[in-house]
C-alpha cells in the first residue's frame, strides 16, 4: 500500500505544471509544454513574475513553495490560455531556457546579490538591522485594536485577549522556526485615527518579506447567544450580518461605515484583477485551514469562512485573513476566553493551521 501511495506522489509531481525544485542558491520551475509551437510571455513586476501561455490548457493550482526565492506559485486558467503567478520573496535574477524533446521551459530564480557593504556607520549611530533569513517563513500577526480602542467588551476585553493570544502564538511559531512580526506587542494603538491605524497595520503586510498575515479578533453578537469560530478574507461581504460585523471591526459607527465604503470599492476592483483574485483564493484557503484547526483545538464550532470588506486586509499582496477566535459576549465561550489554558488551545489551533498552510507545498522546508 505504501509503495502505491509513493508511486502516486511521484506521478503527481511528474504531472505537475510547473514542476518546482528547490536547490542551493536557486529555485527551478520547469514548464512541460505539449509542442514547440506553444509560446510564452514573461513579465517581471515588483514581487511578482507573470508567465502567460496562450492556447495552453492546464488545471488551476495553488502551491505554497516557501523557498528562499519563491513564496508561492499559482496557475490561473483564463479564456484560451493560462497565466502563472510566481510570488517572489525578494529581488531575483531570472534565467530562462527552452529545451526540446521533450519540450519544456526552464526558469531558474536566484536572489540578487546584495550591494557591497557600506562603510562603517559612525560610532553612536544605531546598528543597521540585518536582513531576515530568507529561508525562514515570515508571519505577520496583528492583535486587533489596542490603546484607545478596546474592541469588544464582554466577559473579556478584546484588545487584551488578542494580544495575549498573539504573544503565545508568536513563541509557538518561533519554536517551529517561523519568524514572527507583530503590528503591536503591548497595549497601544498605532494611531488615534482609525483609518491611519488600520492603514499602518495593512502596510506592514505589504512587504515581500512577509509570507502571510493574520489579524486576530474577538467576536460579539447582538443577541449575545452566538458562539464559534469565523475567519474572513478580503472581498465583498455577501450578507447583512457579515456587513454589520465588518463595520464594527472597521471602527464602528460613522467611521466604520466610511472605511467599509472605502474598502468596498477596493473589493470591487478585485473582480477585474486576476492577480488579486488569485491571492484572494489563497487567502480563502488560509481562512479555511485556520478555521478548521482552531475549531478542532478548542472544541468551539466552526461557523465558516466568509469574504468581508475589512479595511486592514485590503490590498494585501500575501495571503491575509482576519480570524475571530470566539464570541467574548457568550456566557460560556466568553468566560473560556478568560482562561489561560483555553488561550493556549487557541494559540495551538492557530499554530497548526499556519504550519499546515505553509507546508502545503511538496517542496517546502
Ligand atoms: Zn476586533
């Protein structure tokens, strides 16, 4: 049985489009093509390579690669052809070669060498920060609210719980070799102005060094009877209940409505942007993975993953989600969220969700 599974795995890699190999100093993508007539076009953008193969038909695919050079590869069939999006972790040198018999296109991607070291900074100047180790995945955690903004207040105060859970999750992830950045590591806001505050958080995710972004929140319901886990990815909110929640997390009241309106116009633009759509699909997969693992670890029911016009998630170029770890105003779940042991389980659930998502590529490290 085992050798059969092994054979199936090898067969699936052989059929993969593209085949991905992680080597010392470079990542190789091999595109097997049906004939010499199949042409391609390569565009290099900031943090993204796009290959178009007109006339080619292959199934959609989302692959987390997580090599030093490449974060992910997505295959997007569209009309009469296919587009391949290669998300990069930094500036890369691209070498392309075409071979016949069998027909294939080979791309080798290596990180561009750093510029020569600058002269020593004068004494007293702050030491230059070292670039992060590109081999380690980088996760950005955003404990929601903070400082002047407490978030929801029920059996718990949202800003306190989410910070505590984020710090627990940070040490668990670091133990697994994942680098973690936080939007805040204490009880503070990033700005008194809600728009600026959410903008600064989302800006931190807009870096080619970050692999994924998780904003952590606590839920509330008008009837105080709901419980469970919900995870959101960026997109247009489909139902009024989600919209009400989006407005609350976007600052509530008039501010929340204004920021939701602004985020909504960004969500509409996704409909005509194939790159954003592909990232949305990735985010949806991250949302599903986190939701299932969190529910499993805590025993709290999984209520599902939904698109929402969350200001903090808009324009994210990496998989980005907002996770509601539970309802802080439910008489049972709210009290559980007060407990240290329960918060550990929440952090464990998020840990296994993140690790599962990151390791979903056949060649990940
Ligand atoms: Zn919140």
